[in-house]
């Protein structure tokens, strides 16, 4: 029986992938580079900001230290986020359903606490979550399972009684490594078949998860 759902954040709950693309385009523009959506999806989607900063410096030979580059990325992102960040389709409907039906919920993200909470508060959905795990709370990022294992610990739920909602390959792999079943709702980059084959289901939007949970409940009732 599923008791809890663990949500990824960027690209799954909120539409921040497009913002990240714009951030990196603005970062590279002064150096004469045209950063494409395809390049972002191939190498940068689903990675931590630190990982991406390191790749940018190496790939584009930027005359910046890691600290300088990271600060520029954060500054650009803050300006863009001030203009607003959209929730992914079906997010509020799913969260409302989970709350009404007694499911526990956790947010497990590589985002910083300040950034994630600001967006959640802006959309008035922070109270839908019982627990949170942010980048500051873990040593190793996805695909390491640490972020999901900490979420389980905070929720007080066994892995067999939880579901992870993810959009990225690294997120799917992290859930697999944590021995938690995972549902995939792809964003800008659709995970390859090798990763999707290791999920319980793949959906176009978050509200499809409601039908999945209802089917599970009906199956259990028939046993």
C-alpha cells in the first residue's frame, strides 16, 4: 500500500527548466556563444548547479572561477524568477488529492532551501508538503539515493510504501538506487528507454498520477 509520495522539484513540480535554459543563454551570451535548447537537454538538464557550472567553465573555457560563475548564474536566475515561475500542469490538483486522501508528501530537491521555498510560497502550495529535503541537507546529489533516503526517514515510511515522482534520468536512477518505485513525468528532456523501462509508469502530466493511485487502491480492494 502506498502511503507517501516524494516529489522532485525542478522540471517536475515547477516549470524551471525553461528558466535554467534562459539563465545559461544569458551567461554565455557575452562570450559569443549561442546556447541551444538541444545542448541544454543533452548535457545540463537534471544536473546540479555546481555540476553545470563546472561543465560550462571547462566546455566554453570561461575566464571565471567556479565561485564567480556560480554567483553569476544565481544572480541571473533570481532576476528571472522574480518575473514568476509556472507550476507544471496538474500540480495543484494532484497535491490537493493527496492531502484529501491522507497521503504523506515530501519534496526532495537539489534546489537550495531559499529558492525552493520562495517558489512554493509564491504559489501557496508549501502547506501541501509534510517534509522537505534540500541541497543543503545532502552530501551527494542524484543519482546518489541520499536525497530520497532522507525523505523516507523524515516521513517515517518504508521504501516499499512510497512513490517517487521524477522527470530526469538522474532522478529515476536515484529512486532505483533507493529501492523506491518511481513514476516519470518527462519535461524538456525525455529520458531514454533504458531509464523509462525502470519506472512503474510514464505520464504526460501530474494529474495522471491520480488515476494511477486510484487504480492501485482498487486493485488492493479486490485482493
